[in-house]
């Protein structure tokens, strides 16, 4: 299945793009996506934290993705 | 309550004016400004970016929690994004309560939680490079 990845902050620099589409196995979870990303982009490993959002809410590793899901990578936030 | 994220300069007086309430004896305002150095290195400017719709949602959650936990009458949070020069205001939080103690506590909670949960990122631009703040441990 195809999902869309959207990146902000340092995640955008690591992916070298703001948005990309990504092919994942059906029924993949956020945890699966995280593993794939860590393997392909080892720089994510060095971050203080790595969170993901779907539907404008933080989601945990068990959250199951579907065809067309839009997943936002949330690297450590630093507002204020 | 009033939650806003925008590119233009923040008018702190306006933020405070919004929370003014005759039932309140205390308004606490936190103003976060751009510092000219980090760990001894000169900062040239900051660049803020936000995942705006989610950032608004998370700021609303903070505001709702505050309204539940403290007797807050009015609350405003304005966060700026884009390029900011030294000394400019990045965030302004104003909270009005009948009594000051609650307003101080609620305001501290607001900025502390904002820094943990709200998807906003800042990049420090130095003379010789740039760093996403807090990205690495």
C-alpha cells in the first residue's frame, strides 16, 4: 500500500524533502514505518525523540496505517 | 480563550488586553524572546516552523487542561513562526485569574507543556552554520 510521509524540522533535512510517498506492506503500523525509516535514514537514530502524527494527533507504534494514510514525522519539538 | 499562530510580529499589549477581566486580580504574561547567544555562540536569527493545524490543536489541549485545573477566566497564547531577529517576541502567553498564585502556576504549565507537545520547531542560525534546537540529546 502507498502512504504519504510529511516531514518538518530536522526530519525534512534528513529526508531531504518535505513530502514523499512510500510503499509499505498492507496493515503496516507506525512502528513498522519507524523501523523502515530508521534503517533507510540512520540519522533518525541520533534524534532525542521521534514521534508520528496521523489526523493531527500523536499516534503510538501500534497505530495501523492504511492506503493513503498521511503520516507526519514529528522530530523533537522546540517551540517557545 | 484565544490561540493563534502567525508570521507577523506579536503585539504583547493586545495579548494582555484580550485576557483583561474585571473579575481577575492577576494577569501573568510570559514573553519568550529571541536570545542573542547559545552556549557562547552568537545567534544571528531564528527560524520557526510549525505543523500549524496540529499545533493549534495541541495548544487548545493545553488551554483546556488549564481551564480545568485552575480558576482561569481568560487565556491567550500567540506563537510566531517564520524568521525572527534577536529580541523579537516568539511567544506570548497571558493568563488572567482572580488571584495571582493560580495565574503564575497556570502560565508556567502553559509554556512548559508547549515546549514538550506542540509541533513547532526552531532553527538557530549562527554566523557559521545552523542547528535545529533540541533535535539531538
